[in-house]
């Protein structure tokens, strides 16, 4: 198979879908890899390294997409890339379609077969291709929050860990999954007081155990969320419903009673966000104020640490890329049931139920199209 790796064009997105080591693995298995010139520069990978790994360097996006049977990306295609998508081209990337109505329509109209990293699902319901970036984003949420809590950056002027005789910052983490767990670990490491909320009591018991009782745990419901956000210095949104739009758990009314200069970092923004007042932002213009509360809604947080993120992502995606390249989509899905929920669009149909429900579109089970 011919695999294309274009340069990412989202604002300040420095990740690349595959480092040279992954390209070498694919090349040694007999696949041709087209890498757009400069695709890896942001992550510290030069064209020469890709050439040594067996890749062919292409001069522009058109040739990278146009010459490939499968395109691997990091982020969802931008409008400038829609024209490159076609029926005989497999797209393998993060898609987050429940928050992308226009992209969803384009994929359907162009009959593009697409596999979304974030909905590939193991039998235990874990999401192996989403996990590494959730780990990165969860940890980054605390770094970002600490930065914007500084007075010079619009915050309350609160030090995360406080000092002897002075209270630390109060960090509220909504969602006890991968994002929330990593956020809590980082916040605890910085000396903050941490409250974590989740709807699953067993998950809260687990977190209480593995974090050695150092966090306060609460059942996630409107009353508890309202209580703790009113005293929070930093709120981290880490809610996920696989493939679906995130539920709006922090309301406008809750934001109004938050302390001036407090900070919201909504990691769920890729799926629409779990804070009613959040909107997508970029690394170039990451924050805005609502009711004197700093809102951070960058949709590609891990792009700020591309070296770490690229390696972490490709470690997870490469085995699946190999299966898709060697078997093709239909055979790969039949051979590996974990890939089936990754397929979001196929033959002009929405085959992932949560995406269809998000836009009130017709849902077509994948089994009936294979």
C-alpha cells in the first residue's frame, strides 16, 4: 500500500502522524510511504531522516494525498484539505466528528472511508489510540492552568502548591478517566488540593486507592459540580463519551459564581466541551474571559509538545496502520474487531452511531456494508 503523511496545517500543530522509525517499519514490510516535505520538522524530524527510513519526500500536500491509498494524519482534515479526499482513499486520523458537522458532510458526500483514532475500542471498552493523547492533554491541563493562574496572564495570582501558612490552589477535575487521572496526578505533584468527580462510584474508589486518599472524590451531579466549581481556582474538563458530543456539565450559571481570575481548561473541547461557556480556541489565541473567568479551549493541546506526542501517538497507531496497509479496510476490520468501531464513515454512510445521533443523521451499521 502507498501511505501518505501530509504536513499538519492546524494552528500551531507541530505533531506528525509517524516518526522516521515508524516509516522504516512500514517500508521494511514492503509499503511505500510518501512524506510531505517539512511534515516532521515541528517534531524535530528532518526530511533526510525520512529518506533514510525509506520514505519518498513529496513537495506538497496535493501530491502526498493524491499519490496515496491511505493517508495518516494527526488532526482532522481542515477545509483546505477537503478537496483531496476521495472515495478510494482511506483516511486514518483523529476525526472527532460529533463536533465537526461540515467535515462529516464532506466525508459522506465524497464517500470517504474513514477510521477515527478516538473510536478504535478494545473489548474492555478502553480506547487505545486516544489514551496516549489523553495522557498528554491531562498532564498539560495542569501546566496550562498554573500558567494562566498567574496574575500576569489574567489569573487570580494563585500558586498551585501554596507555601507554608498559605493555602494551595483548589483544582477541580470533572471526569475520572485518562484525562482526569493524569490531571489529578500532576496537580497533586504540584501540591494543589484536588477534587475529582465522576459518575462511576467504582472509578472513584479506584482513584481514591491508587492516589492514596490524597484527592477528594465526589459523585458527579449538578449540585456537587456547582458546589465545587464555586470554590475552584482551576477547573479541568475531562469528560468523554466515546465518539459522541461531550455533555455540558458546567453551566453558565455555575461559571457566573466562580471566583474572578479562576481558570477553566476544557480538554473535552475536541468533542464540543463540557463547559457551557467554552468555545474552541487555538495556540495562537488560547484564552478569553467570560464573567472574569479565564477560558482555555485549545483543540490540539498535545501539539505544543510534539516530540513527546508524536512518539506516544505513533507507538499506538503503528500496529493498526500495519493491519490496514496489509489487509485493506474490509479485511482488517473482519480480522480485528477492535478496528470496527473506529470506522466512522464508509460508502457514503455514517457507520458510527454516536456521530449519526449528534447530527440526527441516518445510522447504517458497518456490518451491512462489508
